[in-house]
C-alpha cells in the first residue's frame, strides 16, 4: 500500500469535510477544514480525521454546544471547532 502524501491527505480530509451528509455540518466542517488543515501538524490531522468519523448529528451537537462533548473528543480540535466562526 502506497503512503499517502501530506497534500493528498489534506485534500481528502477537506473533501470528506465538505461532503459529510448534512448541510450544516458540510458548511461548518468544510469551511473549517479549508482554512485550518493545511496548517495542522500530523498529530492534529490524526485527531481531526478520527473526530470526523463520528456521526454528523453528534458532531453538530457537540460543536454547537447543544450536547456535552464526550471526554474522548474534548481536545484541541474540538476546542478549535467550537471557537470557529464561518464569517471570519
């Protein structure tokens, strides 16, 4: 199996973030990913990739603060997402 380049990984994660399945999550994660993933180190990319494996409804509820974030997902990426403003 070939090793994925950093650029391809970022492109893949941005694509997955734009096409999650729900419009609200697509907009939030897609905008966040385009603006932030190119600046993330590999550790943050790993954490982001693991986080977006969760269901769209859960992600949206956690990010919006409508449900408490499980301890396993309450890290730097979640904090960045919760502080992120699309209008920036």
